[in-house]
C-alpha cells in the first residue's frame, strides 16, 4: 500500500488555496486543506474540497474538441492548434489584428496568464486581453 | 522513537506509519513505509494537526488487514476509539505512538510550535459567539440574545461542508447534510440553523472534541462550542463520554441496558 500526501494549489479560482492531495496507490482519493499555507490557513471552499472529484470525473475533458458543422469532434493537440492558427491567420489577414482578442483565466497560473498576454500582444498583435473574473 | 518505528516497520509490526514530515517547508502528514526507511529521519510532530486516523481509515477501507501505526495525540486516540467501536477500523491493526511524550524524541519545529490564538474581532464580540467561550458562558445570555448571537454565527456559513469533510469521525456513506428532504446540496445560503443543528445532533456519540472542524471553518463559526454542549448533554443525561474507552458500546439514545423486566415467554399460561 502506497500513500502519499502531495501539496498543491487549488486550480479553481485566483485565490490559490493550498491543498493536499491524498494519493493512495497512485489514485487520487481525497483533498485536504493545507493547514500551514499562508493563503487559506487550513480552510477551503466547496470547490477546493472536491478537487479530486473533478479530476476523477468521467465527464472530464481530456483532449481538445474542434467544432465542425455545429458538432464537437475530438482531435489531437497538433491538429487543434493548427486549426486555431489557420483561422487566426485568416481573420487577422482579412480584418486586422484588432479584430481578435484573448480571454485568460483565474484557473491558470500567473505565469501562464503572462504567456497568454505575450501571445496576444507580440504574436497576434492585439491589446484586447481580458479575464474571466470580469465577464 | 524513530528507532522504535523503524524496528516496527522492519519487523512487520506495522506496514505503514502515519506521522508528519517537513515537505516543501510545511509540516505535512506523511506515510512512512518499509520501502523508504531513510525517510524516518525526517519524522516530526506537527503543531498543525491533521486527522491522521482519517487517512488510516481510507487505507484500511482499501486493505482491511493493513497494520497501521499512528503518531497520536489524545484527540487521535479518542477518534480511534470511536472509529473502532463503529467498525471503521480494526483496533487490532492499529498501533499508536504518543506524540506528547517528551521522551518520544520527535521534534516539533521550533518556529512553528504554536499558532497564535485567534482573538475575535470587535463585531463578533458584540453580536456573535466567541469561539473560546465555555458552554456555560454562552448560556449566560438571555434567550433572545442567545438566539440572535448563534444565528449571527450560523448565517455566515458558506456550506463548504469543510466541517464534515475534515471531521475524523464523520464517515457515513449517506450524509444527512446532503439529504434532499433535510438540507440538500446546492442552494445557497444554507438553511440555518437547521444545517448546523442537524450536524450537532449527529455528532452525539461521535464528536471527540478535537476542534478540527472549527479550524477548517472559513466562516469562523464557533462549531466546537456547539458540539461541546452536545457532549455535555450526553455526559449529564446519558453518562456517555464519547471516545473515552475503546470498549464502550456505540452511543444509542435508547441507552445500553434493558431496564424492563424481561417477560417470560409463557406468561399468559
Ligand atoms: S479552495 Fe475555493 S477559494 Fe480556494 S482557490 Fe480553490 S476555488 Fe478558490
Ligand atoms: S470537534 Fe469537530 S471535527 Fe472534531 S470530532 Fe467534533 S465535530 Fe468532528
Ligand atoms: S465549515 Fe463552516 S462554513 Fe463550511 S459548512 Fe461547516 S459551518 Fe458552514
């Protein structure tokens, strides 16, 4: 029997509470609040308490979907990224870079948000970057 | 102490030992095993308490014959007593080490020895219930003030279920706090005071006064005090001290003894 308590950060909102994942025999069996974490001091909201349920859910999206004729089709990352890049190219060529924008999220890290901003400004050429917390 | 745990693991007295270890600068629960004996050098006692026995029940539910050692404080032992009499764990498979024992040789990291006691803010003092009160203090208010003070506390609830999730002796498969006809999951704000009173009633015979629920409550509700009152009633009315003895029967409202004379089966003849 292998049991590990793995410290991590809740991915559900920008608060960033410290959690402990209870991993038994490589399976995520539970989530606990980290008592000494400076952000949450041993407390969590209901989303944080149920992180393991989300991760183990059969409904969890594990690969990209591409919409084709109104239906979502499962595909690989390379293809999904290629399709997105092609559409960006077409739209920017036709209407200019200001016609696209990027929405970032509190569920990703600061660093990932920074990279998304870089992609928007330096690659796509738009200043329209917004955040899910303002929607 | 570390040597003792090492010997236990080597000799098979225990298959896994649940204690604490400093990980990434935080004292965290840690499962020591035979395969990684060197990790034992890092065994510490943590000032931040976790319900180690709850982790043990999760392990035991997957592998019922697993022999588990637990670094224990008084509260852990009381919880283990309750878990044992409710068949959540087999006491024969559990070995405890006293974390309070100064001779145990398990260090508490100095910089974290105690947490600052939380002083309630002025508003809570004025209209709520100070978590540090005794049941008698809280009952000294007249009835309407007592009611409004408790309701102030309960109304802060965000229904995170943290009090139930962290509780070492909450193990029911179907929880009344999720039962559609009582409270139900989802809608906010929660029904108060029903949510808290249902839980309080259900803690009769379970709650071992560890205080973990109150520590986990994001709304700083004086939960421990509420359950202390329940325990006081249990003690005064039923003479039942939850978790005090591994041999005690599970708490039953009907009592443990038949007080009526058993009627002979052929009484009518
Ligand atoms: S536990 Fe709740 S408040 Fe904390 S980061 Fe997760 S979602 Fe946000
Ligand atoms: S004090 Fe709270 S967490 Fe501890 S046993 Fe009682 S109800 Fe459970
Ligand atoms: S921990 Fe506090 S806020 Fe969360 S459900 Fe329990 S009483 Fe409500």
